[in-house]
C-alpha cells in the first residue's frame, strides 16, 4: 500500500496510452496489408508502360492514308480491341499516382509507430516493479 500512491501517475499514463497503442496496432496491420500491393506496383507500372508503347506504335501504324485504308482494317480492329485495355491502364496509372503520397507517408509513420511502441514498452517496464509490489 505505501507504494501504490507514487505509482498512480504511471498507471494513469499507461491507461492514456492504451487507445493509442490500439491505433498503432491498427495502422501496423494496415501497413502489412498494403505491403504486397506496393510490391505489385512496380511490375504493373512496367506493364503499363509496355502496353502504352504498343498502343502508340499501333496508332502510328494506323494513321490513315487514303489508298491504304483497306489493308489497314485488321489493325483498326486491333486498336478497337485495345481501347478498353488502354482505359483500364489509364485508370491504374491514376490509381498509382493517387497511392504515391500515401506510400511516401508510410516510412515516417512506421518510424513513429516504432518510437511509440518503444515508449509504451519503457512505460510498461517502469510500471512492472510497482505492479509486482501490488500483488498479495
């Protein structure tokens, strides 16, 4: 009992830190959830660039010259087939751009998470001797 009073502020501090710990755990799981997606971004971006180059080449090839229009018909059909894919790639590109600032944020937020975790561990270690004294 004589040791409980000086420990009260630490107990209150630990209680105040508890919801923050839960928030950090939530952020950590969200970061882990995003990890495989960010690893996918690079090869998908390369695929996007290759497909864009292919579409540009096809477009250049298709620039209509009156007497040659008929033999170009299969290429026109190919370009029409590629059109929805181009739209999908543009959508993916805009999504990638949208994610970019978030991925840049992940590193400092992860560092913040680690610092807070260390702070919470230190507080817990600081409280341990007091909690042992409280046990009957």
